C-alpha cells in the first residue's frame, strides 16, 4: 500500500527543526552567562534582525530574564 503524500513531510519541517535545535544549543552554549544583543546574534549566526529578536526573547524567557527595562534610557533590545 502506498503512503498518502499529504501526510508525508518531505524536506522542510523535519530538517528545519533539526537546524533550529542545533542553533538553539549553540546560542545557549556561547551565551551561558549573559543575554546576547540582537547585533551579536545577527553577526554570529547570520540571522535577520527580526529572527534575532525572537531568539533573544526565547532565551530570556527560558532563563526567566525580563527584556524590559526600568532604567530610563537603557536599551534592552540589544
């Protein structure tokens, strides 16, 4: 019996998930003691700015770090 082609995932999502996991591990390993800036993520991992913001927010959330500042003038976005 032939598999239904609509239930098969060819290429995209599986490979993307593996790459995302590798990138997540590399970011967590490199920035163990601090939250990286958006610019650092862009330069180190070749990310677009919006992607770097999402990764930074995810890392902050996982570590329980707030990305909002109570200090006037402080740039919390990297």
